[in-house]
């Protein structure tokens, strides 16, 4: 999340990563128009990620619309680069939004989560959980060995 939100994107290059979720990916800090659309991913990494998405990998992203640390340009870039393999959930945090979400909202599934049925942040959390079930249920599950002392 936040500063680590982009790590899931970089880690998705590895074939062992099956369900990358980017929760308000904030790096690089959007100080310029270039940085607003930047993915904190090397050119080589983007090529590798596109190969994975072409082979079936899906990526889920979450952000609030008014979050200056995770600007709309970043999600648009993900849509442009990954096409339908990227699912972006953008929760309205504009002034006078119907759910009273503050414009300063940043942490979709932690600090700013409202755990009430029908609230968009609860819907986002539910989507994360269903995304993980969808992506992981069809793949092999690895068990860690039991270490006995």
C-alpha cells in the first residue's frame, strides 16, 4: 500500500506472483506531470509485465479520486499499458461526494475504510478479497513445511 503499492507491480514480473493488488500506489512521488503517470517500473520491467498480462495475469488497483499522492494519470497509464488486464477502482473523494469521504482520503482498505455494507471502500475491500479468491483458486497452492522443534 502507498509507498509499497508499486512493489506489487514490480513483483508481478515474477511468475510466482498470481494476484497483484496496488492499493494507492504512490511512487514515484508525483512532483511533476511526468511523475504523475510514472509507474516506478523500469522499461524492461514494463515489457516483462506486459508479457505476463498478455499470458493472463490480471492487476487490481485502488485509489481515491482526490488523492494527490496517487493521481489519476497513474491509473490511466496502467489502463493504457495493460489494457483490460488492469482493473482500476477509483472511489469518489471529491467535494460533496455522496458518502462523505474526505478529499484527504488516501488509504482505501485501512485508515479510510468504512466497514459498512454499501460503502464504496467496503466494496473495494470485497473486490480485493474476491480478486484474490479468483486468481488464487485456479492456481496451485504451495504449502509451507511444518517446522517442529
